[in-house]
C-alpha cells in the first residue's frame, strides 16, 4: 500500500529510464501458459528471467512458438540489467509448458540478436533468424535451423544477401517460406531447408502474414496504391481473396507510380519511385514533394502507409519523389552498413543524384518548385539539407529529426543504435564521430522555411530536438512553424492527429510552392 505522504517522484539507478513512449515503472511483459481445462491455473513460464517476453515495444506472437507436442514453449527474451539500453542480444529460450524447470538459453553462444522461433510441423526442427554483430539492430537476419534432438545448428541462408523478416513452414515441412526486402519490394521467397536454395514467389508489393496451407499460401499484401488484402498463391496462380476497402476506394483516382534507377554514391545502382497525380493534365508539371525515408535502415518501398502516404500528397496535387540511399535495406548488407559514420555523406549524394535523375526522366516534375520532407532519419536529413543544400527547396518539413548529435547521444533511450551508427563509441569517447555530421554545426547557413513536427511522448528522438530546431529557425528569422503533439510518440497514430498533421503539412507546402 502506498504511503499517503509519499511524493510523486520516481527514482532510478540504471537504464532504461524510459523506452519508446513509456517511463519505466518496474513492470515486465511476462509469459504464462493457461490450461484450457482450468483457466484459473495460469503457469508462469520464465519468472527467473528478468526481461520482457514479448520484447518491448513492438514484440508480439511472432516471438513465441509451441513445440509440436505442446509440451515446450520457445520464446525470445533479452535479459535486462545495466546492459539493457546498450544490448540487442535477444536470445531464444526453451521452457517446459508446465513450468516444471527453468528455461534453457538455446542461443547463448551468439551475442547478436536471435528471434522469430518457428517449429517445424514434425517437431524436429526449430527455425529462427540470427544476427552476427552485437549492438547492431539492422544486421543481416540469417535463417537458422536447430536440430531439436541433437542441438546441432546451421545457417541456411548464409550465402543469400538478404534479411529474413518472417518465417513459416509448409505443412509437410519440406519448405520454409520467408519474406525479405528486395529493392523497394518485400516478396515471399521459398527456402529449401536442406540446400538453402532461395526462390522468389511474388513480385511487386509488400507481403506480410504468410500462412502456408495444403491448398496454397495465404498472405496479406499491399502497395503504394492499394491497402492490405488477402491473397492465395497456388503454384504459379495468384488469386485475390478479399477487397476490404473496395467501397471506400470506389471513385478514388489513385496516382500512377513509376520506378526508376540511378547511379548513386560509390557508383552503386539505387532505386526510387515517382508518383504522378491522377489529376495532372498532360503537358503540365506538378510541384514536387521529395520524401526522405527514416530508419535510416529502411526503404522508400512499395507499401501502403496510414501515416506518410504518397497517394495523399498526390491527391493534393503534388508529384512525389522518393529514393533509397546508402543505408537503405533491400540491396545487400554492405549497402545498409555504408551509412555507419556516414550519415550526411553518401546518403545526401544519393538524394541529390536521385532527385536529379527523376527530374531528367519525368518531364511532369517541376523540379524548380519542390519541398523536401522527412521523419526520423529523414527528419535529421531535413536539418542536414538546411545547411548543406540550402538553395534547392522552397520549404522543408522536419518530423522528429535529430538536430544536435551531442544532445541526442545523451537523450535517446536505445543507446545501442546511436552508438553503433557513430562507430561504436560513446560521445565522450569519440566526439569527432558525432560532430562530423551534426546539423547544429551548420545553422549559420540555414535559410529555407521549415515546418517542425514533434511528439512529446517521443523518447527515441525527444521533442527537445525539434524544439531546438525551431529555436534556431526563429533566432535566424527564418519563416517557420512548430507543430507539437502532446499525446503522440515517434509516430502520429491517432486519426484526428493524422488529419491535423496533413491539415498543417499540405497548406505549408501550398504556401511555399505557390500552389492554388
């Protein structure tokens, strides 16, 4: 019982103090087994382990699996303690479902992340992914197989330079279905568990929720012009099973999407897309919304979004251009790794070359009347562009972006990310690595009007970064606005807030592009 005279303060003696959008209060996400015959007799499976199952903030059922005989539970967990804020080391544990003995760590030899435990139908094999490098959350996710009888483990997709995002066994156990990003798409692939041979099954679109059945593979798929629906693939025949949003999309003229490639930094081939407004008459040009993706290990992929949706910008009359850059996923691991210690270098070169290539290829782009927008790493890039490419854009929209790398190193919660990106050391150990690409050092060159957006519950890139950006803009006399959501985190998720977001962003673009 709480003391009636107790104060409201919280006392901490280790990190995490807060994570994503929640202050630490000592609660843990715990795993229980509930017997169907008597739901009142729940069994705690891993009370000895101090950690979250599923992992916070985004883990779900994909981090848990039953053995074929339902006697064992497999789960992923990162043991907490003073290393929690600097470790990506989720391990896979096995525990008896009746709680009769302590969990056993099956992946203790790997200090990188292990996750997505998935048991074969015959119960003989455990599939999962493993990352090789500790503290690197975007390392390649290699499909692994563990013989549950002998404990022998082998890497199945070591020779395949893509990162496994989901795992599902065929009913006969002869095939493993995975999804993986591949140059702006996220298709289904089959993997032969014996040979490791990988075969692509789907082409365009982003796939999720893969469920193999005896009559084919059922999955969910979306694209830049279509929200998720269910499909079934039988052999080479793909059929659509649902049209959930048909009524809502009836009469809506969706834009046309055109992909293109260009030669970016380091002479590497990079991909992007341009979205043409459906209402744009032939022979006319549209002002450009140049959208930079976040991550930075992410992609401007062919997917539907309920947050930043290119079709909404196109519906407002803007041609959307978005390109990948060194650091993006779907090009092989080296390409993703190349952004380390290089945040403002090759990525900016890619963006400049990519936009120039789009302007040359698509005559309907008004490249002289463009605004740039980005969130998270994309928001960082807006702050970086303001000092490094100040004459290109009529305006900028910076959402939850890093403004001061020094402050970020001490404010963010998942320290493994920020320290890895700057070479693996803390700020006080290697300040030069952080200052090399630090936007705050170039505020004297800022002159482009900027809209700054932030959420007060964003503990990944705290709102103080956005407030500092806005302060710099105001002190330099640059036209600027600050939009603060007191009830949002790193993402704007509430419908009314999303409407306000677009209701603020689109008029800002209109103001500076002169669009009527």
